[in-house]
C-alpha cells in the first residue's frame, strides 16, 4: 500500500520548522514509527487473513 507525501505533508513541514526554530516536532520519531508498525501489521493481517500483533512487525 503506497501513501503519497500529501498524507504526511503537515508532519514533514512541522519537522522542518522545528529544526529551524529549535523546538521539538509535534510528532516524535517514536510516535511516527509506531504508526508505521501499525500499518505494517494491518497490511500483513490482510495479506495473511489473520490477526497480527504489533510485536510481530
């Protein structure tokens, strides 16, 4: 499943602004990673027809 950058544009823009403004971004790298783990688990669950726990991805 491919996502365009439009889905993440505000996150990317905020990250760039945070770097130049010397502040933490609104979405941390850790939070973003958890979202990607969830997406990976959902994709695998659909492909395999079973429940996939987050610790499996």
